[in-house]
C-alpha cells in the first residue's frame, strides 16, 4: 500500500510523451514564455499546462488557454502574449497515446497541421486536400477546444471523423468558410455530446438532408454564422435528448415549425437576432423542461401567447424587439415562479393591463420593458432583486419613489423615453447609468462613488457642472468614474476646476452645450484620459499646458469654440484624432504634428493658421499604408454580468465630400486631413501625396500657389479632394484621372489652365468642380479646347489674325453699301410682295453670319498665350 501511494505522488513523464510535446513546441511561437518550463530539466508532468495520469504517468491533459482582457479604450483584444504559429494536431494525437483533453482556447494560432513524420499523406489542414483520412488511425481524445483563435483558418474537416472518441468539440471563431460539408463530417462523431461551431462563417445548413446522425448530442451552438434560410429538417430529427439549441445571430427566416416539439427535452432555445416572422407560436408552452426562451430581435408579430405563462421551469424569457401588439397581462406570466430575466419590448404598440394588486410569483434579476401605458405597472415596485433594468421608448412619471427604487439596480438604462422628472435632487447610485434621450429636466444629478459609467446625453438638463462634479458627496480620489457623457444638453457656466477628484476618467463628452470660460488646468490631472470632447460650446483662451500630462489622449475634439493661441505641440504622439476646426487658432503648423505617427484624423480647418504646409506630414505612419486603422475608436468596459461589456463608439463630425457627415461606428475607416479656410501659402509639398492611405484631403480657401504636383497619382485611395479657392496654376495633371475611388472633386476658383484631362473619372464631375478657372477648357466645361498640335495652333493663330484684319474693312464696306442700296431697294421691296419676303430672309441670314463671326473671336481665348 505504501509503495502504491508513493508512486502516485512521484509521477515520472513517459519519454515518448516528452518528445512529442517538445516536437509540438517546435511549431509554436511563444512570445511571453508560456512554455518556458517545457524543458528536459523538468519532468514533463510538471510542465505548465500538462497533466499526467497518477497511475500510468502518461500525459492525459494539455490545457494552455490564453487569458486576455479588453483594454478600456480598445484597439482590439491584445493577444501579443498568446501562443501563435501552428497546431501540430496529428503529432499530439498519434504520439500522446493517452491524451484525453486538449484546450488551446483563445490563443492566436494561424494554422492547423497534420504532418506526422511517419505519414507523408498528411498535410497542412489550412490547405485544401483529400488525403487526411490516413492521418489518425486511433485516438483517445474526448475534449478538443481550439476556439477563439480568430486568425486560424481551416479549409476542411476531413480529418475530424478519425478522432472518433470526441465527446466535446469547440471550434467557435475559427474560420471554416471553405468547408461546405461540415455537417456530414461532424455527424460521424458518434460519441459527440457538445458541438460548438459559433462564429465560424458557415453558410450551408444542408437543407436537403433529412437526418443528421447525432446519437449522443446534448448541446448544439451554431450562432453567429451566415445562414440565410429556413430551419433545416434534420434539426427536428435530432435525438430527443438534446438540451440546448443556440441559433442566434444568423439570418434564419420563416415561421417557427411545430416540429421543434420533437426536441421534447429542450431546456435552452435561443433564436435571437434572426428574421423569423409570423406569430410567436402558442405550442411553445408545451415544452415541459424549458429554462431559456430567447426570441428577441426578430420579425415576430401578433400578441404574446398566454401559454408561455405555463412554462413553470422558465428562467429566461426574451420576446423583446419584435413588432408585437395586443395586451400583456398577468396571464402571460402567471406560473413563471423561477423567472429571473424578462424582456418584453415591441417596435409597435404593446399595452400593459396588469391588475394593480397583482404580485408576481417571481423575483427578477434583469428586466427590459417597452410599453404604451402612461405609467409603470404597479408590480414593478415588488421586484427587490433587480440588478439590470432597461426601459425603452415609453412614457411615464419618475417621482422620487422611482429614483430611490432604482438606486439598488447595478445597471440602469433608460433610452428614448419621455420621462417626467426633475433631476436636480436625484442621487444616482448604479454602477452603469445610461439615461439618453429622455427629456429629463432640471440641474445635473449627483453621483455616488460607485458609478463607473454615466451618460445623460441628449436631454434638457440645465445649470452648471458643479452639482455633479463638485458636490459635497464627491470623495477626493475615491471615485471610480470612467466614462462621463453629458453632451447635447443646455448646460452653462464654466468647466469647473474639480477634475482632480475624478482621476479615473477615461472618456469625457461635454459637447453641444453652452459652456463658457477657459479650459481648466485641473483637467491635466486626468492621466488616464483617452477621449476628450468639448466641441460646440463657447470656450475661449488657450489650451492649458497642463493637458500635456494626459499622455494617453487618443481623441481630442474642441471644434466650434472660440479657443485661441498656437496649435498645441505637446499633444500625445499616440493621438488618433485631433479636431480643432472653427476656432481662433493662429501661428504655424508645428512640426510636432508630424510625429503623431498614429494620426488618422487631422482637422484644423477654419482658423487663422499661416505659413507653409509642412512637408514632414509624410511621417504620419498610419496614413502611409492602404489599410483601415486597427483601432476601433470604441470604449469598452466589463459590466456586472459575465462576458458582457459596455460599448460606446467615439464619433466626430467631419467635412468631407462637400458635406458634414457624422462618423461613429465607421470612424476608424476614415482617414482625413482638413486644413481648409486658413491663411496657408506657398506650394503644396509633393511629399504630402505619399500618404496613400488618405481618404479625404481638403486644402481649400487658402493662399496656396504653384502647380498641383504630379505625385497626386500616388493617392489611389482618395475619395474626396478639395483644392478650391486658392491661387493654384498650371494644368491639371493627367495622373489625377487615375484616382478611381475619387467621388468628390473641387478645383474651382484657382488659376488653372489648359484642357481638363480626359477620362471618365474627371469628366464625371459637374461644372461646379472647375468653375472660376478662366483659362480652363474641355468637358464638362462648355468652353472648347483646340488640338495641342503646334502646327494646327499656328494655323489657327494666323486664321484669327487674318480675320481680325479683314473684319474692320468688311464692316466699313457694309456701311457704305448699306446706305447706297437701302434707299433704292426700299421702294421696290414694299411695292413687290415676293421681294418683301426675300428681304426678310436676307436679314435672317445676316444675323446668323454675324453670330458666327462673333463666335470666331472667342477662339483667341483658347489659344495659348505663348503661341
């Protein structure tokens, strides 16, 4: 007994297993040393992520998932520390004879390979091939998880049936778009009980297939794919033991078929965000074991069936965001004693008709409502366990009782409502507070130190910032606020100087108010600040130097104020968007701007900035390449519920394509330089046109001169170009016609000469793009150009000169002849009807001749002056 116990605690790694693991490591790139313990100096059973059997000492489990967290102001999930390279799966399965569990979840692997040295028929699974059937003859693997390796592409799954022991398979977020036969291959895994293939870019649901031979399947997740069809028949013929079916976030359509009742043991039915239509069927009430029913964000219509109220096992009920009508009463919810999550919201009129003394049998944790009644249902105040509350597009009174009740809610979201409430004496206590577009009135509320996210934008709040930022309840240094948005209200007064108490702030939105005064130096205490929006106020003075302490600043937006001084040269080199337009900034463009290598938006239009355009702008690295910015310009913060995040996309109003456009979710797609309406002079530096990633360039309303550089041909991604109202001369370069994406062009009111280059691109713009250039000719202008051939030009000049010498004598002859002949002809004309008719015909001919002669004089303007 003693020896057996001793052996169980002194495991020694099998040499074959150790060599297999070391060979696997060879194909892996390990930037952060995750596999640093995988060395012959240690027993392989002690290596990180490796577990051996206490009995056989053979490797049975490998668990190397990568742990990642979303940054608050994210570019994308950071996986720079995760494993990458190739997964040599056949190596593990063949040589690790007792491997039962393999978890490589959430890494950054790029390829899956079967290249076992003793089998030359095995190839890279990221390349289409038909010879994988010989790669694995046997396996003990039961659990395989390579999910959320977003850059991993697997072009076929023909190797999969040979891992016949698999019980759990998770391929979520692996690209399987090339595998059209995925279902037939997966069904060959007779022991499979859990199949997760969410977000795999699958398109084909095999509608012609009647049966799918899943004999042991308990859970199927096909959500977040690209299915655009009705539900397939094989789905209804699955084993009745299936418990969970997830088909959300596809484009599935049609009515829900009653054949779903064949899956009588179903506990979770999730169909959200599809195109299902028709009524919500009442037979759903026949599922005796259903715990989760999610049908939100579809096209269901009609009323909510009362049969749903019979689902006594139901924990989650979501029928929100459909076009439901009719009445909702206690009959719809009568027996739902276990209910924790309830979403009832409609895009059309939904009437609540609950008995005022009805007390629900449930205590909800999450509630989302949308209704047409004038007040909240009375039973709302009986819910003492609420953690998340959402009310959309409703109209109701919110007395002190309401705000006191919701103070215990962790996440409070009220949007697009008409709420009769004065916020002046309200204390907001939730962690996440989203009160957007509710017509709220009064002064700003107070915030407790528990608040991390607050948005009060687009209401009718007035008064100063002080009640919110400088109230007596503000604890110095203990506040947790990360995101503050009180834009689009009627706030007045200064920005206050209480920012030192809010050092955790990452994003501030105070735009579109009536705030005045100077930007306070205390904003410089916000060292974590990523995004600052102060646009469309009445702020004046210079930007304080203390803001140089905001080294994390990525978006700085102060457009449409009365700010003055020089463009600050201390702004973070990592800034992504700098918007200073419509102020009183003066001086020169600092060369420091050229060091902002991440810049995608530079908007300094409508100021009084002078001097030359710096040629060093070509140093802005993000604009040198034709690729969309990796940064999504969005704010993310984990919410209280698991795997849930609060999202807010940064937005900017930009002038491009001749109009003001709002860029929000698509802001990271826009690359722009706008220096219009300043006092810039000199020539346009050719180096500027090396920014081939630029989409919009506006240098209009300045004093620029010289010619348009021929290097403009490099800007192949340019969509909007405005050089209007300058002093640019010379001809339009022919290379401009090669910019195939150019959708807006304005070269008007310059001194451009010659013919507009031919080509569909430039002739497709209107006359407005070229007007005000007196020596410019050719379509789409009506002014005609002559051939560039010098001989023809010389002949044309001689012809014009001869005409100019001939015409004075022509007119003198006409005058003398006219006087002599006029008197003699008049009598004959008026005495003879035929002569009278001929006379007026002659007059018409002379008028036409005169018009032609005058038209010939215009050709002089078309002949180059050098001729």
